[in-house]
C-alpha cells in the first residue's frame, strides 16, 4: 500500500481470484469508528485498488481486507494533512 502516510488516496495491491467479493474497511485506532472504503468484485484485469481516504480524519487506521467474507489482510495507514 502506498503512499503511506497519505492524505487523499492510496493504492492497495492484493491477491485474489476472479469473482471474489472484496471489502476494505478502515478502523480508526483513536475513535474506533469504521469506514467502508471499498466493496466490489475482483476483476482478472487488475489486482490493485485506488482508495479515496480524503474523508478520513487525521490519525492511524487499520485497513481490514476481506475476500468472500474471510479476512485476508490487515494493513496500517497513517492519514496526515
């Protein structure tokens, strides 16, 4: 995932199979609030997502990545303005 820290958007690379349902949730480590950044299907033509993080308040977040309902990754993201 890059850039990290970020203020506007991040590019997330992942592994999956065509047709997988992908969800990316951001959890604020300060407030505990949850934000859905992406929900959709994996396409064979790309294994990258461009995520808009501009609505997130400044701080540290955990990005939880799920494929077909199973958690497959956790990444930390710092939002700086």
